[in-house]
C-alpha cells in the first residue's frame, strides 16, 4: 500500500506542474475520498491551491475563521463594479439582431457591427475578458465561459485572445461541458500548431504549450465518450508523441490505458499495440509504472509471472488515479488486457489448463469461465475464439491459412515460447537464499 501511495503522489506532483490551480483541485479532492492520506495535510494542500483565488467561501469551509481568509465584501464591491462597466456591452450582446449578425469567423466585422449600432468603443470589449477572469477566479465557471466566449467573438488582441481560449477551455472542463471543451481543445491545438517555429525560442514555446495542452486534455480524454480514441490519435502525430517523450513521459500511463481500451475493436489493433510497445520500451529508462511494466512484461519479455504481479498492481492504479477512477473504464481495460494475456499465453502453449490461465489473469477458475463465456465473437483478424475442451484445457483453434501466414505465425509462436523458456530457466538458476540467514543464532 505504501508503494502505491508513493506512486500516486509522485504522479500527482508531475501533473500539477502543468495544470491551472482550479484544474488541480479535483485531483487533490480525489485523494480525500480515498481515505489513505492525512486529512489535515490534504486540507493544507487544498487551501494552498485556492488561497490566491477569489474562492472565499471555499477557503472559509476549509479553515473557518482563518485570519488569512480574504474579506468577502471587497469581492462584492468588485463584482458590482464589473456589472456596471460591462452593462452596455452585455445589453448589446443580448440584442436579437446582433445575435443573428455576429459571426464566429470575423471578429473585425463583429466589432464594426457593435460599434456602429451601439456607439461602443472597441476598448469597452476588454471588460468581457477581465470580468471572465474575475468570475473564473471566483469559481463561477459557467459565467466565466460565457464572458470568454463573447470576448473571443469581438477582440482582435492576439495575446488576450489566446489567453481567453485557455480560460474558456478550463471553464468548460470544470463545468462539465466536454463537447464544448473538445471544440476549444481542437481550436487551441490548431493555434499552437500554426505557430512559426523557425527559431529556437518559438520551438521551445510550442513544446511548452503542447505539454500544457496534453495535461489539460486529460480531462477530455477520460470524460468525453470519444476521449480515449482522441488521445491515441493525437499521439499518432510525431509532434505530440515527441512532446510526451521529451517533456512529460509520465503521460505514458494514459496513452497505454487508451490503447488497451480502444485497440481491441480497431482494425489496426496490431499496429496500435506495436507502436505502444515501442514507446514503452524506449521510455523505460526514464519512466515506469505498473501499467507500463505490465505492457513490457507481456509484449517484450513474455514473462507471465511478472504479468500476474503487475496486473494486481495495476488495479491499485485505477483506484488511486483521478483520471482512471471511472468504474466503466476499469471494466473495459481489465476485460481487454485479460483477453490479450490469455491470447498470448495460449499462443505459446498448445493446451493449458483453465486454472493455470485463470491464475495468470487474476481470476479464480469459475470467474474465468464466466468471463470467457461473456467475450464477444471474433471481432477482427487478430482475434480467435478460445475453446475449452472436455479435459478442462483451453486452446485457440488454428484455421486453414496460407503457407506464408502459417510460417510467420509459427515463427512468432516459437519466439514467444523461447523467451518464456528462457525466463523459466533464469528463475530456476537463481541461487536460493542461504537457509542460515533466516536461522536465529542462540
């Protein structure tokens, strides 16, 4: 348990470096629900995150009566000031004629429409950005999203336009509007990818922004229905895979999860897994966790003793990791990885007992047979149905195939079996501990 706790905190520290403090708060809150950390330490962490925001009620709930808590009356006065200074532009945006004329693709024309009809100076539009920022700091994410959205329709200031897009993305994530957040994510990605990177400084800035985008995108990847597919697709592009490998290898955990969850139904199953294994192998020197170790043991070393161990450790990861804590995600991941383990084990051994395979995938014999009966029929050319014989052994039937395919499959199976035998011999040849070391001398 202590090791799992350490890994959780290490992973959290990595992630928080690249998240806004508002986006960081749900991750820390998740730790309080686990009940395995000091609650007083977690309260301190929560307070540190919000003390430089305008979330005064939240601060008061964490530390009632704390003299460091800001005066709420100051925020009320500031809110009233924003209401007054933004009243004219808000009235203009509520006009039905204006709504029908405003375009999301021509900010200059939008400015002309509002300035001509309502006699508003262009400088008055900036209050939308300022008010949105204030609302976001207060934790009013719905209001913040509205102001950032309208600001992006009117402003021609490239610096604040980019900043407001980050704010809009964070607001939509925090209020749970993941379709809108995905749209913001794609717009932000296009903006980053369009940047000129002919100079070293430009390349560094682009790398930094892609790093932030990957981290913020985790909320979308693991909440949007198509999120896992989006993550796999994003990391199929060299620029983003290079970003992961260069700046944030700890995101490999989420890439591996997404591949296992999505690949089984994909016609490109072999390629997706092969690409994942390649990256896991390359990055092994600088990042590992139970999920990457599981992939490495299964597809690189064919060490099923280690597979069994890492599979158990992976269950803890899905409990402790905020982004992987969905019950449905865990079900799909373990269903697929058990299928891949069973398939690999049966390719090495022509006939194995049900009990033996069940043990490798962390199930008892009855649960394994139940799981096996629930598996869908062959979904692509990479999958073959498992057959349980009357003597309680399991194997994969071999269909008639071309000579070339047969030779390739047998060669792969021989390679798998050779590696398995080597692992078994290595384990057998290890020197056992000296018995006298465990004997108490009297």
